C-alpha cells in the first residue's frame, strides 16, 4: 500500500478537533454547588460583620486614667525613643473565644463589633469607669474570581463591603461575565452557603449577600461566548501540537523511505 502522508495528516487533524471539544464542565467553577436553603438565616446578618473562628480582632481600651486601662491593652516589646510598641491582636480560637487580659476567656463568635463592645463594657464595669472601646476586624478579606479583570483576594478597610464594591476592587467584570447569575460562597455556622444574585436587577440590594462578610468568595461565571472561546483556544493548542508531531513523524518516514 502506498504511503499517503496527506491522508494521515488530515485524519490526525480530525481526531484532534473531535477530542479537544470543550464545554461548560471544563471551565466553570462550583458546578455542583446547590443553594443551601439558608436564605432566612443569612438575611439576619446581611449588613453586619459577625466574628468567626480564625478572625483577628484589634481591641483597644481607653479611659481618662491611662494607668487604669493599661492592663487591658497588650503590646509587644517596650516603648523606645518615643516609638509606641505594636499592639497585640486577638485570634478567635476553635471554640469561638478570645483570651482577654484580666477577664479571661470571652465568647465572641457570632457577635457583631457593637455587640462585642457592649459585652466588654459590661465585663469591665468592675474595673473601669466609662471605658472607650475601639474594635476592628483586622483580617476582613473577600475573594473575587472568574470573569473579572483582576481576580484575587482583597483586604477590606472598614466593617462592611457591598458586592459591587468588591467587584470594583477587582476592576469590574469582563464583558464575558454573567451578570445575572453571580455566585457568592459564604461560611455560615461552619457550613458553606451558596447563593446567587442577579446584579442587573434593581432588587439586588435586597439580596442577603449584597453586603459581603469576611472570607466570602464572589464567583463570576463565564457566559457562553467565553466558554466557546476557551474551547476553541484549547482545540487550536492541541491541534497545533498534534500536527507538529505528525509532520515531524511524516518527514522522518519519507526520508527513511
């Protein structure tokens, strides 16, 4: 049988195109994520930061008498040359507690900063008169993934951030992002909660995930155009690789014959 390199090459290209067909299942995240049915519970905390395990909290107590409040503020090192030492922050442990000076263990998980402020004020009533307590969540981050211009994890300044502000940190969606089906992944009582929001709707602000909480993940799913483009790029890459290998093999066969 006569050696026919053209037919072999054509057959190889056909196989490459068929084997490289891409689809939604190849590129979309969280495909098996079912909505958890916790919408009611999530709505209760939609606009408030609530402390979670592994949160890092800054707490500073002050009064008119600095010496009286000093035992309730921890610092690393000593003051030198007028430079104030670094304040020690509090890590929420696996039991949802922090170890506060003098008072001891305090349950903080699930509390808002204001609720913790009230709780501390009551606990310090026997030691201080009219304390001023400043509380700040130090590791408030949100992660934005998918069809955005700058995907990544972002540190939030303040106690709340909207989903639009988070997308702004990521330089907005690309033109290929699905604006009607944005997914927010949130941890609620130790369980992952999946919730979708239509950002084209004027009711988006009523969504329980319009205000994000710490460690939320926002995922912008690619539209059909982006998925098709990804599939074509994949097919082209595989086809070029296979064709290159076959051309090399064909040349070797011809030269040997």
